[in-house]
C-alpha cells in the first residue's frame, strides 16, 4: 500500500466514524462544508481546492452546502461574516471546517479529522476564531513557530502535494456520504 493510499484509507475511516458519532442523534437542516484558505498561497489552497471539488461532486444535492472554493475564498478577513450568514440562513446546520494546517515534519501529507472545531488563522497568530462542529486539516508543511517564516514557507509548498490531499479528502467525503 502506498503512502497516499494509506492516508486516504485512514481519512475515510476517521471521517466516517466521527461524522456518524457527531450526527447520530442530531436533527440537521443542512450539512455544510466550510472550505477555508486562499488560492494566492499554494500551501493555503488546500481548503479552496477541496471546496472546488466538493461543489462539483455534490452538484444538485439539496441537503449539502459547500462554502468556499477557488472562486469564492474564505479567509480570516471574511470568516466572521460567513458564520453570521450561515447562522441566519440555517436553523440547524452541521458545519465541517476544512483548512490547511502546519505541524511537525513527520505529519506532512497527513489528513487529520477532529471531533472539535478548528482555530482559524492560528499558524499566523491571528484572531482566535473557532469554527465547525468537526474539522478536517490537511498538514501541508512544518510549523516554524513564526508567522513570518510560516507565511514564506506556505508560498513554496509543492502544488502536487496539495492536489493529492485535496483529491483524497473530496473523494473520501463523497464516498462516505454516498454510502
């Protein structure tokens, strides 16, 4: 089994278990994928690429909404408004936040599914906005513990890494939800 297949299988297993666990007894009006990031920085394009792929895969699905993609980015600058709009538009949404993340070198390429919300912008010491009923993080690089260095590092991440991770997440989500 290749590293990519191993990552995909672990992601599918984790996502399936946590999604079922978190939604088991909930009455949900809409399943919302909030794909955070920008297409202007390669390392931060993970979320918008996943959103772009999910919009295509879930085209026409009434109970699923994808917010954030290559043509409509969500970043620390507009996320508060997006959350306000979601809370006003849907009575009982279940929100899954998706974003790139930094970690130690051994985790690069891994996809982490969490039962918890996500702290948006933490790699750049930005405002602590916690979002989501659960979250998916694509580990795109090591964390240098310095916002200036992290920003520079994210500009030089191989696009192939980001695309492979985005493909795995989008296809995995689609496979789990359509089961």
